[in-house]
C-alpha cells in the first residue's frame, strides 16, 4: 500500500511539474501570436481549461492541453483566445476576428 501511495505521489508531482513547463510554452506562444497580429497579450498568463489524451503524427500518446488567454486590440477591449498543445507542440491557436484582421468588403 505504501508503494502505491509513493508511486501516486511521484506521478502527481511529475504531472504538476510537466504542466508548469507546458504552461510556459503556452504563454510564450500566446505572446508571440499576439505580437504577430499587433495585439496586446493581457494579464501575461494563460488559464488551463482542458486536459485529455491525443496522438501525435507518429501515433504516440501525448497529453493534449488547452489554455485560454485574452488579448486586446485597442487596450479597452478583451478578446478571448485559446491555444492547444499536444505534448510540447502548438497544434491549435484560436484568436477571434478583431478590427485589424477583418477584411471589409465595402
């Protein structure tokens, strides 16, 4: 029983430390995306929202994590965004349309 508890504690500690590292990757990717689109990355952080298992390009199981964050186009607005990592690779980035990236047809 003690071995099972120790193993569970080790797995929990690994998951926590791994999650901190992945959060840092998500923050850096969010900042880079905001800068690319001329937006402000608000609050200098991301919020963890989803965790599930996915497969990478060669079929290996990886943890798939989604983080939410906010950006601003004017300094007065807040646009909700999300970023998804599969392992340490960014596989999805969702930044909604804002005034600088919407094409007017008029």
